[in-house]
């Protein structure tokens, strides 16, 4: 299959999901360091705010631990309450600088939850603190902000237009409730072809779920793709890059590379590198450090 729109003629974006969660402890400096040594173009990570507005790298809003007994929200804790393996965003910035990994970007997911916002913070406050942290560590020019929530991305554009904005999307986040449009739209009138609205909002990319079943991929007879060649073509036609998430099996990686996506978010960047080499595509250099 011929790649759609030439994949914008960009180097393929190898994004290490949570630093490469299929290989190393996710969202840790160990994972990010090993991903840099392996060779990726982007470190994908998630952030939350502490009670003192520190930007910490973590996927879940609660501390990991022994079930509900340790389900303490990060937003109510100080840095001292968090495990030492949970890094601050500024530590990731320091790691990039230490490795001399100037070409490597960050794809940062703001973990705003439109269904449980009361336990976190407002869209405005979350965006403000993250943007401030990126400015302090001089990361704005090499960072994209991703989120399932359209309102968060709108506020990112208002706060710092230089930041790329990537819309995370899957069918469940587009569905209306019984009496209202999707709460993830934040009141925005989203076209039935969401790609049109994403482009109109000035987003940089869409990151769609690749399909379902999520884990098994294209090799499963029951698989239904969401990141179709039609979606890729429509997005490219609107000037949007397409970077599906989270793709870990080689068959689905190969299929999507051939469809013409611009990158993949994966727990297994080692496999993706192998697929790209086999497809005659370039791979990012490694930054192993001293």
C-alpha cells in the first residue's frame, strides 16, 4: 500500500510510550534514559500536579501501592510524599541535557479527567502550571501537548501558541451522553468528522487509537481498525500528522507504517525500530550518555 500523502516526508516519529513501558519501569528516569540510549525521536510521558504545583511524571492520579488503602491523590500530596522513582518534569529535562539529546522531543499528556475533574484541578490551572514548567526548563520548542480533552488543548493554544497540540482520540471519547455531547469536548461543537474540527482548532496532530481489540492488533480476525487509511488521508488533507497509540505488535506496526502514518506511540520502541529498518525507513540515533 502506498503511504498516504507521502507521510509529509518527515522522519518517522518513534515515540517511547511512558519511556518504553514494555521494556522498563514506566514513566521513570530509568526508562527515559534507556529509551534515549536505544534511539527514539520522542519521549512520551504523562504528568500530574502535586499540592505544591510541582509537575510530576506519572500516569495515574493516585499513588501506586497496596490497593485502595494507598489510593492517595497526587494532587493532595507534596513532592516529599511521592516515591523517589517518580520524577519531576525538570528531571527529564536535565536528563535530555545531560545526554546531549537535542533532537529528541517530549510528547506530554496532561492527565485531565473530564469525568472526575473535581478530584484534580481546573483545565486552566493545569495548563498554566505545565506551561510555566516547560518555559522554565526551556522545553517549549521541543514539546507537544496531548490530551483527550479538547478544552485542555484549546487552553494550551491560548497559553503558549508555540506548543504543538496533539488530539488523543478514540470512539469512546467522541460519544455523546444520554443528554449532552461528549464531556471531553468542553462545549465545543465538534463536527461528525472530528478531523475537520481538529484542524480548525489549529491542532498539530491526531493520535487515534489504532483499533480494537487493542492488544491483539491486525492479526486478530475480529480486529476493527480505527486508524484507517481513509482517516490518515483525511487528516493529511487537513494538514494534521497522524500518530496512533499504543502499537506494540510488529504486524500492526508494519501495517500502519505502510498506510502512511507519521509516527507511532509504542511500549516497544525496539520492535518499531526493527520494523522501520525492514521497511527501508530511517531510525533515530541513540544517546547513550557517558
